[in-house]
C-alpha cells in the first residue's frame, strides 16, 4: 500500500515561502523542501526518505531513512600470517667431500 501526496504551490502560497526558507537554512533542494513544507503543514511527525539526512529534525518533523545502512554480515578475516621462510637448502657437497653430521 503506497500513499502519494501531491501538492501544487502558487506564488503567494505560504508553503512555498516555507520551502524557500527551508532550502536556504538546510541546504536541501527546493523540491525536497516543498515536500517537507507540505509535511509540516499536515502536522506530520515523520518524513521517510532516502535522500535527506536521517534523524534531522525540523520542528516536530523528523526525517527517517527507511533503508538505513546495514552493518556488514561478516567482516572478512585477515589472512593468516605466512609461516616463517626456511632458509634455502645448502648446496650439495662436491663428490667425495666430507659431509657434516646430520641434525637429529
């Protein structure tokens, strides 16, 4: 179920003047401010939108994002540290040369 609210604003309409004031004070675009002015006039307490600042209050009206950023389901785990590199094998002794005793 979706409710759509459509307003038209004439030049001398106080909602238009409020929208212009909201634009200059909040930095919102005029189209967003026109919708906020209509919500304020209708005495709404919550204004749902993805486009404005979540939690911002304008009088009794609070802006809410219906789709807040969800936390990551799981964070990638860092790769385990590489095992220490063993030293390269010693070169083979020349044929007939004495070999050192083997390590246990």
